[in-house]
């Protein structure tokens, strides 16, 4: 499902028990200096990630100061985040001129401890190649390094390297719990382009070798993926970024099932096996 770019007025774009991706939660919060925003999401663990700007975050009395260091856009610096336990009360205050904050969430039923993820704790991966049109970087905010501190939530930022090309290929899905071959993980993306008037394509193929759906994605587009194979592409001459939320049904580690028609291309893309291993 494609949710077109819009001013959500700090109201969740993907709320709890969403009919398409019930395991996910997603909000974008925009503030100016001195403004605050409070939230609480029963039944979901969340992660606060400034897309731009800086905020002070308080989680049930535990303070995390000066979160976020990016300026103009998501290409301007590295991400940081704060993990928020299930149902915890959160308050964030903008300390920069303005801020745009992503709030990612996954359904979970246990209360863990809050913690922050600064630049030094990020898990960075680069794979693919210009020749295979699959060159990209992944910045894991809640990734393998935080595995024992988080319930079901995975949070990452994905960047195309260079202009044009594909991401999420070879096509894969993760809509059915049938371990060890595949895990059920709902997934939500929010896209950005550089320059902003760039755009791309999100494919969603429900069954191998049968026609699927395609969505024209623009700067600020949100995509909710419930089932099916889902590669995406950016137009030549533009760079693409997408904020990624994964919520697992029975486990945190993601097990991708690669589309049989294209699975052999795992062997043709440099570093892709290392990338697969990081979603744990």
C-alpha cells in the first residue's frame, strides 16, 4: 500500500493495529525550537530517530540529551536513536531550529530497558556494485548489535550509492512464519530523494511469475508491505533513501525468502550474503 506524501500533523501515519501492517507503527513528528511532543504506544516498543535536527528525549524519567546531529536532510550526517520500551511515556523537546523525527514501532508484549544508539553504535553495511545496479549502504540503528536489548523491532536506513539503480533485489518476501525458511515480518518504508524532485518505483509482486502492483514513490512517500516480493528502484540521476521498520511476529531475526525466479542472482551481487546476515 502506498501512502502519498502529506502533512500528517504529528498524527501517526501507521497507527497501532493497522489493517495492512499490524505489527508496525510509524509517526513523523515535526517541531520547532522549544516545542515538545509527548507520546505513549501501549503494546508496541518504539524507536525515536531524528531525520534532521536535534531533540532531548525523556523516557519515563530517563534522559537522553542532544539526540540527532543532521542538518538539511538525511544525507547530512549519521543517524542516532533512542529505544523506548513497550507502552513507556516519552517526551521529546526540539533543541535545534527545527526537527523532523521518525518514530518507528513494532508490536511486542514485554517491557525492556530504554537505551540510546549513538554514531559509534551504528552497524554499517555496504554491498552490491555499480555493474549490477544494486550498490547501496545500510545503516542499522536497531540491528544486530542491539539484538539482546530489543524485542521484535528492527530499524535501519538504506541509501542507494550513486544515482539510479535497484534496492531490495533479488526480490524477496517475509510474510509467512515457516521457519527456518521464512519469517513473518511486516515492513514499512518512508522514502526521500536527492534532489527532492526525484522519484522511483516500488514493486509488489504477490506470486512468482505473476503480474503484481507498482507504486510511484516520491519524496515523503510511505509504503506498507504486508506480503509479496518487493524490490524498488530510483530514476537515473537521483539518489534514494528509505527509513525501514521491520516488526517480527514470532522472532526478531529476519529470514528472507528469495523469489525462486531470481534467487540465483544472490551469487552475482557482491556482499549480499553479509547484508542478509545483519538483519538479526
